[in-house]
């Protein structure tokens, strides 16, 4: 769990650096990381891009209700829209939640109304524009007992 916590903070850390930080032999650490990857607990090592520096300053979540018979074609069409970052099927008042990044509010409007809203089978949308975000680093600790 300590390995996972450290790698989620900085996946670019070298094995020797991580070994010092965790007080674990580098060869043991390397084999543990390899095993975590092989078991698919670590799915990939990646980069988090500062999208604001690229001009993507507007983030929104779009709740979508859709025709259930057209689920797969709608999913495929939404994935073709470059500004769509993720799709989730959800419970509650929406069938899907779509995350969208845009450069401006006008561009967001064009994506939601002109692209998402025109996909056949989408019945209605509701857009939630992100005002401020506070992200929390995931912590993978040894599971605590729930009885206190």
C-alpha cells in the first residue's frame, strides 16, 4: 500500500529514490512494483497535463438522459467528441455523466448544444460548470477496522 501511495504522488520517482524513501531494498521494491503491474493493481504509469496552461479553462459535467435502446451508438458518438474526457453510466436522475473540457464558455455551449445535444437518442442534458476544484491525493493505507 505504501508503494501505491508513493507512486500515485509521483510515478516518475526512480526505484532507488523510492527504495530510500520506503526503506526497502531496491531489488525487492522493483520486483514488488513488477508484481503489482502484472496483477493489474497498477494499470499504467501516466502524466497529468496542466490543461489550463493549454487553454482548457472551462470544465463541466453534463448529466444526460438517453433512449436506453441507443446506449451503444450514443456512447460511440460521444467518444468521438474531442472535448469529452470521460463517460460514466450512473444511477439517479441521469443515465450518464459526461466530463467535458473546453477553452471558453462559448466553446462549452457549442459542444453541449451543437454536438452532444445532436446525438441521436439523447433526450435531455443538464450542464454543471466547475467553479473551483480541490483535489485530494489518494491514500492507500492498510485497511482499518470499522468497529471503533
